[in-house]
């Protein structure tokens, strides 16, 4: 019986027919001898009736059958392997069987006549949005403060999470030093301190204000707001986090800066991911069927509802998820958290996670639209990411491979929302088969149209050529190369501004020209010192090229692009790469030192809290010039000469909070050291007396009284505002230069 069960199973698993030929041979022999073919427990009965004693042959029957099935399996595997090596038979897999079914070469630049230099003139639409962005885990730091819970990135990077809310999972750390995930490249780098933004946020708003920034995108940390991820009827909410975000959002508004909030930027509460305990996070499936079950949805819905309810009166643009492709596809075996063995089968888990994420997005939008949108008058969408994939040649096979590469990354998440059916792309369904989960009709209805704008992150471009023997984990049968394209500091980043224009046209064509907000775009440039980092000519060139192509897409192609957010406000934690790669338009001097709550090669050189310094880079000053005039700007003089030198601080100033108080700033010849003096008419002010100061470009750091300071700290940071001729300090104070000569008297 066991043998028959195995045989039946093998037959079911292979296209080869069941082994009937053994039985047929015996039947033929019996017919030739004029005997019936019988199978009986009594051999003598068989012989008495002139039959064949088949019982003798039963073992051979089974052995022959099993052998035949095994042979069939081997033949089947050979045929499968041969077909895999040869690839699909049709020229453009997923699109049809004939060459006529292949997609057309993407416009514009269909003759591969790409621009060499950017267009450096032209005006953007009057309502165009210019902004900068960050993410909570990358800048906040203070990872164990004010009730914050552990996130999957704390666990992934090897931070000491012992005793933190949510950090009691089966694979969590129980004793420091904590294990680092093998996929973490910069071992010892964590988000423990990062940019120390949790403490320096007032100074950072002053930095934004000094740039003339009017739009700022940031994310709320789910593990701060609900530390272990479980809402528990409101008992799981961390009020300290709510208070911090409330104060921060209010301060942005006070500075004339509009907040754009991302609800999820990869920092899942660790308390929602524990495979051994049945907590699958985004990877949760029904154990009986293996299909996505949305286990996480109740906690997600409680979290987003809390955010809408608490902050929605001041936040008018919401983004549900940032780059679902990155935290599902890349997190299932390519180095992003969680990178667990249980979820590293690329043939299964990315599509499970992506399915759950799309349903979470749809549910969040449903909550916002049903309960809050009419009253709060805001809007909601999702941000997805895609580098452009240009056909290596004009051959239809290459064109189709490039189309699949874009469709299977971007279209995977955007077709269900912006497409006509609320479902995955048809070519994807054809090539993925059962691996791609199915939506119910009700879910399709929920997803279709579930965004008020098309959020798009875009960084680089690559060439694609068709290789039928290399389906790849994305099953696009495309091989990516980057011949002739400039590379940033990051190994994956190759720039081509024209690629962004082509991607915008792709979105326009496929989704009937939706409103597009470019929510990220940036260029990494290495630097080891503030003065070196400030001169980021490569990043200036990147933004000049990319914004030039955006304007062409608007004016020449009719694409409805309404905003561009550069990434990032400041250098920060670049995920598995740590702090080596720098994307900021502001240089972050991390004041590196040992982190006792981390371990690994780089643990001795990690950001420290309390003394970090920011310095604006030339790219931030070029962007300021662009958004000030809402027009493209040349990257060279006299149109652009870079940021100010520290000598700009020399002079006398008055304070908007205490106009009678005269302040004198002196910068030494070295351009780095100096003093700040506040005279007798400043007796009630924290800066009364003479204090040491340091300078770095347009940044001043003054050491005021430890018990006072401008923010109650032992030092305050200010930034030169070129537009207003003021020093903008953290906390809101502005020192205005006094044009006439002033004498500052101090007590002896």
C-alpha cells in the first residue's frame, strides 16, 4: 500500500503517464496463450481455471512500476531543465506568442539619442512642490528612550535590544552583545544614535528654515507610537511619542514648513514578527493553504487610525508605504531586514509579503476616506520605487525584457491601484502562475483607485537585454548592465536624467496620466570631512540633470508631475551600508565614537549624541536657488557660486525675541573658531557674556551657559539664512544683522 501511495504521488507530480505498460505486457501474453488474466490470492485456483499465477508477478509489477515512474521523473526533469536552458519559446514572454505582441520601444529618445547636457533654463508650474525627505529610523536615534520599542532593524543590525518592548521574539537577542544579521554589510553600524534628531530637532528645523524649505517629508516610527506593535484597545500607545510628534509637527508649521508624513518606512515593530510564534508580519500566511492571510492588518489599521486621528488636523498629505518592493523583494534574500531564513525563498515570500502590504494600503486608505478625509481635507497615497530599465538594443526581445523589468517591480504594486482592474499585471500573472496570490473581487474593488496621487521614488537607470536562460528572481528574463553610465558612491546607483523622463512617460501611458509626486531622488558622494562634503559637485550635477528632464516631461510630454523631493535633508543611516554612504544635501559630522550598545567591526566608530554638527552642501544651496525662483539654474558661476563662507557671520546682530540686546559675532582668520558676545543689555538672555564659537560654512555652534543655552542645552546651533540675512537658531530665534556699526558693552 505504501508503494502504491508513493507511485501515485510520483505519477501526479510528473507529466509522464502512469506505468500501465507492465500490466499490458502480461495481458498480451495471457491472450496469446488463450488464458484469462486474473489476480487471485489462490494460485491453485488460477491454474485450475487455466489462468496465470499472477501473484508471483506482483512484486515485479510493483518494482517495474516504481522504476518506470522514477524514469519518467528523470525524463521530465531533463526536459524541464532543457526548456529552462533554452528559455520560453515565444519572443516576448508574458505579452503573447507572436512578435507583433511585443511592446513598442519606450518614448522619448526612442532612437537612443540621449541628451548629454541638461537644459539650464525654464520655469516650473506656479504650484510645483519642492521638498526634502528623511525617515525615522535613519535619523532619529534615541533608540531606547521615551518608551520606544524594538524594530526589526534594531534586531537586524545587532543593537542591544535586551529588555526593550517587543524584543522577546524567538530569534531576538537575550544577552548582549547581540548577533548581527549576516546580510548587514557595515557590521556594528546601527540606528542607535543616527543623526540624533530626536534631541536636535529644533536645530534641524532651523536648518530647514535657513534653506527656505517649504515642504518636508518624514516618517512616523511605528515602534515609538505603539512600542510592541499591539494597540490593545489604546493601552499599547506611547504618549511620549505622541507628544514628541505633535510638538514637531507644530514647530514645522510655525516655521512655515508643510509636513508630508509616511506611515511606514521599513521600521516594523519587532513585536509583530516572530515566525516561531505565528507572528509573520508582512509574511503572514494561512497555515492550511499557504496563502497570505493579512494577520497583521488589525494592528496596522489601529496604528494608522491613531495617526490620522491624532495628527490629521495638521498633516494634509499621507503616504501609506515607502518602497514596498524594497522591504518585500529585497528583504526576502537580498539584504534588507528582516532577512530571515524562513522568508528567504524568492519564489514565494516576496509575493506573499507584497500581497499583504497592498491589502494593508487599501485598508488604510479606506479608513482615511471613510472617517477623516472629508473633515480634515487631506489626501493619501503610496510611494513606490523604480529605476528605469532601458532596452539594450531595439530588438523586440530586449524591449520586452526591459518592459517586464519595470512592470514586475513598479507595476506589481501600482497596477492594482492605478490600473483598470484592481489586479496584478497580466504578463506577471502569466509568468508567475500560482506563485502570485489572487485578490478577491471585493479586494480588487477596494484597491482600484486607492490613491489620490502617484508617489514615485527614482534614483538611477540601467540597460536590459533579454536572456532566455536567466529568468532571474523577478522572472523578467532580463540582464541589467550599466555600460557608459556614471556611478555614485553606492554600488547600485547609476545616473541618467533621461531615464527619469522615460519613466514618467511610462507612468503617463500606462495609468492615464495621474498626478505624480516624485518623493525621492538623490546621489551618494563620499566624504570624510565637512569641508570636503560641502563641495558636492557630482550631486549638484545630478539634480541639474534630473530636474531638467522633469521639466521636459511636464512641458513637452504633458506629464502631470506636481512635486520633487530630494533625498535627503542630511547624511544619515544608509540601512545595511551604515554611515559610509552619504546622500544628504547637508553634511552630518557624526562626531564618531564607540557605541557600547553595538558590536562588530564598526561599533567603535559610530555617531555620538549631543555634539553632532550639520553643514550645508553646495547641492542644498543650488536647490534653494531653484525653488526660490521655481526655475532651473546653471550649476556654474555667476549664476551659482556655492554656499556662503563662515566669514558671513562677522558682524553685529539684534534678536527678534529681545531687540534691545546687541550681539557681536567674530570669526577668526582660520574660519573655524571665534566668539559670540552679548552685552550688558542682554543680562536676562542666555547668551550674556562672551562665549566660544565654532564655524563650518554657514553653520555656527556657540557654547552658551550649560544650564541655559538657547534650548536649555550647553550649546546651540544656528544657520545662516541667505534670503533674510539672519542667523536662524534652534528654538525659533533669529538674529538680524545690524547694518550700522554697533558697540557691544559688557560688564567687567
